[in-house]
C-alpha cells in the first residue's frame, strides 16, 4: 500500500447500510410506478393512443416488458 491509502474499498458507493436500503426501496417504488403506467397505457382506447402517436402494437410491445425494464432509467 502507498502512504495515505486505506485498507478497504467501498463497494457500490454506499457507506451506510441505510443508504443501501433507501436505494433499494426507491428502486422498488420506481418498478411499481413503471408497472402501473404500463397498465394505464394498456387500458387506453385506440383513439387516445392515436392522439399520442401510438398504436396498439406499440402498447403490446411495451406491456410485455419486464417490470424492471425502466425506459427512463430512473431505477438505477
């Protein structure tokens, strides 16, 4: 070891267990939001989808994604 170095490494950047729990909780909450948004999207009628520029095929593709697949990457 070089002078001034510590003999440990922080893995994942979390220095306190509660920070890791908070990050995990935020990720679970985001997954729930994504799943809810996909259910709402699937419930829209074809006219509403057309207004948004989406087709029923687009919705089918999106609703078949895994709940952890976040299109905005907010769960990271």
